[in-house]
C-alpha cells in the first residue's frame, strides 16, 4: 500500500471548517484514499473514502486532486467533539485488506 | 454502520496471568478480523489477521504463542495474552470489514494494564 504524509497536528476554531491535508504521491491506480479518526481512548471510526472523484457524506467531504497525489478532508463546521487524530490511509478496496496506520494528524478544535 | 464490540473494555491483571479479549461483530458476519495494539502516543500497529476457521497470520515480531488468536465463528474472535508482563500493557483493538464493503469497522478497544 502507498505511504501517506500528514502534518502531525493542526488547530481549528469551533464552527470553522477544518481542512486536513494528506500527500500520497506513490498511490497506484487501483488504490483508494480512506480517512479514519480516533478520539482519545476509543477505536478508530470510519469517515469517508474515495478513488478519484470528490466525495461527501454526513460527516465530511473528501477532495482528491486530479493527479490523485494528494487529498484534503474537510469538516465543514468543526465542533469540540471533532478533536481527534485523523488518519489518511491508501489501500486497495478489497474488503480483506488490512489498514496500515501512519502517524495521522492530531486535530485540536478550540472554542 | 456495522457494529463491533469488545469485552472487556478495561482489564488490570498481575504479571504472569493470562487475559482473554473478545471481539464480536454484532450485525454482520466477520470472515476476517484484524487485531491491533496501540501504545501511548503511538499509532495502531497490526498484530495479526484471523480468518474464520483457520490459523491466524501474525505480523513480524509478534509471538504467536504469546498472543493466541481464535476465530471459531463468523461473529467472534478472541485474543488471549498469555503470561502477561508489564510491557504487554497496551490498548488492543479489533476490526473487521463487512463483506462487500471497503471500510473496516473497529471495536471500542480494550485497555490492558499488567502490574
């Protein structure tokens, strides 16, 4: 699976959009971009995933660049409960594929 | 989304004892389950992959005789930490993909403290 690079930490004001970047320059054509988050002392939670088109669900939006070498996770109106470590993971879409976690981005939403 | 549960959520034990952690898929059949551990301020590290009805596959550096995994049914996988020592203290998390879906569903984790 392709390796990803994320900033180690970010701050965001409550109510503002949080934009979390991820670089995955070695992504291959059949690999998807997945985002998970982990709130302190809990198991990771799936957020969203995409292949090449932008995706949106009730939690977030995922913007993938045309060359697919980077992506941005957008939380449109961050709340204090969005404080967590956000992991960007690239892998094939086979349901049996494991997830390889990098360091992630620690997002701190401040009042 | 699918639901995965773990039991217990927290356990404290004495050095040398064995601890069993259960991971259950509540509303889907989990053919494959992954076991991770996470040390403080670190990311999740995959320990092993278990498939229902067959032996687990362990990652390099993970002792299969120390971390016994049983996946006897499509809804239950267990991880037994045998002869636990303080260095085994960690947050243990299981996950499973639901058939036909790319995303994985994680349990809430089990915090093991070995005294």
